[in-house]
């Protein structure tokens, strides 16, 4: 995946996120799967993991750095769900868009070569490019769920 592919993803995903501002409240609170989280919690989940990456990961990505494993997934996800229950749809989307804008600025300052900086998370070796690719896959997984639940397309 090239730098421009990553940028293209974040730009197009942000446009799609903007479209979620038009969702009716019943769709915003629609479970993505039977008995699962509502759309609101899924978007907050993306926000919480993006914030984590921005604050706790990206500043530390240096060649050879050894980082600890990710925090407990369930506690982060539970906090995101609780956040979604207490905050307005537009606020959550705007906060996620703001973090995504910071990703784009950061990417603008990176070279293709810097995306290949190698580091460790726990026992896993990966590059910044790999990290972005994993989170893009995560985005697309949740986008598909939201689209199926709400009918909102690209």
C-alpha cells in the first residue's frame, strides 16, 4: 500500500463519515448486527482507537522501538460505547473527523521510506505502513457493518 493509497482512504472515509451526520436518530441507534452495538457506538469505537493511535502510538514509532501490547480491548470498547450513549451524533463524528484530519497532516509530512520504519508491538514486528493497513482494514470492516445496518452507501 502506497502513501497515496493511505491518504485516499482517509479522504474518502472522511467523506463517508460526513454522510453519517444525516442519519436519522433511529438509524444512528440501529444495531449493526442483531443484538450488537448501535452505529453510534461503532463510530465512537473508531474514534477511541484513532485517538489512542494518535497519542500513544504514532509519536513513538521510531526504527527499532519496542512498544507494549495494545491496552485491554474490552475496556477501550466499553468506554467508547459509554461515550456514544452520552454524546451527540454530530459531536462524535466531528471528533473522529478531526483526528482523521490530523492523520492526513501527519501523512503529508511522511515519505514513502518513513512508512517502512520497523518497530515492535508486543512480539509483533511491523512497519508504519502495516499499522495503517491494519487500521484501514478495521475501518472497512465497520463501514460495511454500518452500511448494511443503515443502507448508507459510499
